[in-house]
């Protein structure tokens, strides 16, 4: 069984079941051989995904620089 780095198969299954229950993804099962299952975002899921990516980008651009790095505020005058 393929694995997904950073999440157990049980946790991934639970999350996908939750998303499916909320109408954000649709589960497709193919009898095979070999049997396979895949998930597809619904229209609502695609909208939510886009919003989450936008929020993540906004936070990333609004976050202060990491320790040891600082934004340049020098004007060159002196």
C-alpha cells in the first residue's frame, strides 16, 4: 500500500472521510484489477482549497522575516 509522508494511513482516511462528509471531495472506487480508490475535489472543495491557499500566501507575505534576517530599512542617506 502506498504511503503519504507525514500522515498515517488511518489519519489520511479519517480526513478524507470528513472532507467527503462535508461535500468537499468525492470518493471514486475502481474494482480493478488492482482495486484502487481516489478522491476528487468537488466544486465547493476547489473553492475552499483556493481560499486556503490565498490565506496561506497572505500569512506568509505578512509574516516577519525569520530570526537572523531583517528587512532593509536603510535609505542610503547619512
